[in-house]
C-alpha cells in the first residue's frame, strides 16, 4: 500500500526526514491539510496565508519534478487523513514533529486512528529534550543556549530523494485557488512579492546571498536602515529550509557566526517554552501580570488603531508598523521598539499586539511571537524587566534609523537627520504627520504607576 506523507510547516524536499522515510517504503501520497478545525487551533493569519499559497504551489512543482505531486485537502487533520487512508488503502503516515498545542492534539488524534511515524528536523534539537541539572526543561535562554551548543553542529542535512514513487491512482485534490488564501479586495499583499519569493529554492538562495554579509551581522543586525539580517524567518517558519542546513552553511561562513547562530537558537528556545507552557500565546508566564491594570481596549481603541496604522507621531514606531503592513515583515530592533511602545507607552495588553503581529507577519510563529511579546512585556518566564522602558526617540538615532524612516514615512522624507527622529521637539513636524499621541515622560509615569499597583 502507499504511504501518506503529511506536510505541515515543513514544506521542503531536502533534509525532510519524513519524506526520506516514506520514499524508502514505496509509493507516497504527499498531502497538505488546511486545518482550521483541530481543537485549540489558532487560525493562520492573513499574511501567513499569502505565504502558504505560494509555498504550496512551489512544493507541488518540486514534487512533480520528481514524479510525484501534492494532494490538497481541508478540514480536521485526523478526520481528513483517516478518510484519505481509507480511500487509498494507506495505513502509515510519516510526518515531522510540531509542537504548537493544536498540532500536538492533531498528532494524538491521528496516532489513535493510523500508524503515525513522527520524525525530527524542524529544530536544531528536538524541543523538550535538553534538561537542566535538576531534570526539568530550561526556562532561561542563556543556560539553554549553553546546553544546546554542546550538541552542535547538528547532523549534516540529508539530500532529497532522487525519485518519489507515485501510487497506482492519485486521490482527488482540492484546487489551491479554491482555498482563497490570497487577499482579494483590497489586495493588501500587493507589495509582498517585491520582497519575497516563498519556496525551498528561494530559501536556499537567501542563505547563499547572506553568507557574504554574515561577517558583519554582529553590528549590522541592529540597524534597520541596512539589510543586515538574513530575512530567513518566513522560510524557517514554513520549514522551506531546515535549521540544520542553515547552521551548517553559516558555521562555515567568513568571520564569526556565533552571534547569528545564537539567534537561530532563539527559535529552538521558543519551542522549548511552548512545550512547557502550551498556552503561552494567551497566558502570562508570570502570574503577577494577571493583575496588571491594562487600559480597556474600548477606551484605548483610537490609540490602538494609531499604532496599527503607523500614526503614533513617533517616527521609528510608525516606520516599523508601516513596513509590517506593506511587506509582512519588520526589522527585529523595530519590532522590539514598536512592541514596547504598545505595551508601555500605550499601556495596552501585549496580547492585542501579539494578535496583530500574528495576522500581519509572514513569519508569524506561535512560539517566536509569544515568547518575544512576553519578553518585551516583562510577563515572560525569561523577560526584560517591565520597568526598563525603551525610549523610542533615543533608540532611533542610536540605531541610525533615519533612512529607514525616510523609506517608510514619506511625510518625513525631506527632514535632515537631526530632526527626523523627533520632528515635534525639533519644531519641524510637517502638516499631515501627527503630533506624538502621548509624551514620553507622561507615558513612562503612567506605566510605572500601573506596574507598582500590580499584585505579587
Ligand atoms: P535574523 O537576524 O537573520 O535571524 C535568523 C533567524 O533566527 C530568524 O529568521 C529567526 O528564525 C531566528 N530569530 C532571530 N531572532 C529571533 C528571536 N528574537 N526570537 C526567535 N527567533 C529569532 N520571529 C519569528 O520568526 N516569528 C514571529 O512571529 C516573531 N515575532 C516577534 C515579535 C516581537 C515583538 C519581536 C520583538 C520579535 C519577534 N520575532 C519573531 C523575532 C525576530 O524579530 C525575527 O525572527 C527576525 O526579525 C526575523 O528576521 P531575520 O530572518 O532577518 O532574522
């Protein structure tokens, strides 16, 4: 009988252990299930759906080049796979492990009905395996990194099988366009394709391009005006490339790659956190934050909208939020500034920001997003202290963001470096650009007061 290969966010043919195992057993039925129904499922956001559409098309083309194809089905994963097995006579399903709570639920349900073989390969080490001296999982990044690096480098990546045997008869497949993953009216993603090419081949090209710049990463990664980072995040999120491949290529790059490898390890750390705290996307890591008096969103609605639309009057924040909307991605330094601004300057619960990022980022990732939001809020198990309040107007010149602001906030493009970070104070705010929606000092005092009143 044929074997089912269940793709999720591991949309590649190289270094894909489930594919290698399935192909070794005979005919393979590769399937992707669009699942919004498994219990606790968190529906994929709009920007991610745009990416998924193109990534699936690319995967199908790569499979066809090897004599196979991709079958598309939608619904509850366990029900869909059971049905597909019945139709085709398959009994075994190969898949890579995933750690989001809904995927774990789906894996349990599939394993109840079919012979499910799970393989590793989406992380440097299987999340949940590294143990502290006392036998628990790591909660703090730095000791996690130390333990992880002792197991590095990861095993050399495996090549894709040369040929993938087809079943005697292909089962029915949905039509990708019928899934309506792309926005129609308005087409808010029209700018995305200038920046991004989803798919495995493009992911590998990004790695190759980045090898030359990696030597300067340590310095350049903090400067939003430069293309100093790899932009691999959506490719890694959708598993178009394996972290083992990235690690092995980068470790051989010119210069010191450690700073970059430490960032890749944050991905593993975040999964290790959601293994321990599956509800991390909605529950505070520190219970004291349950008593924090965030502003009521009904009262703060105007401020929240100004943040989302990049009209806060803080140029660096507005540039970031507009970059996010236009391209589905935001520079990491600016993500930190914009998130901190929402949480502390506007005193809006981090969960609202997390949700907005979830919907608008092409790299929206349950582990990475919730861990970074909770880190910024101070509510995480490993987190920045809430009372350390970032000053956007100081961060902006410090990280040389002038050209970045010019690119994303055209109203300010004519201002000199000396005025562009804080046009209000410089007396140079043009008509059509808003005054700051709250002053830094006033916001800081309000946030610190709310934090002092927190219980515990
Ligand atoms: P590079 O600097 O080239 O890093 C290489 C890879 O390392 C990234 O592709 C990513 O996979 C990983 N990485 C780097 N920094 C982090 C980090 N802090 N945490 C976890 N992994 C990291 N990243 C996501 O992938 N998805 C998210 O939903 C997400 N939400 C975030 C929300 C906030 C509030 C903040 C502050 C950060 C968030 N990040 C998220 C982390 C980080 O901003 C992005 O991974 C990074 O900007 C992606 O760009 P890059 O690929 O060029 O990164």
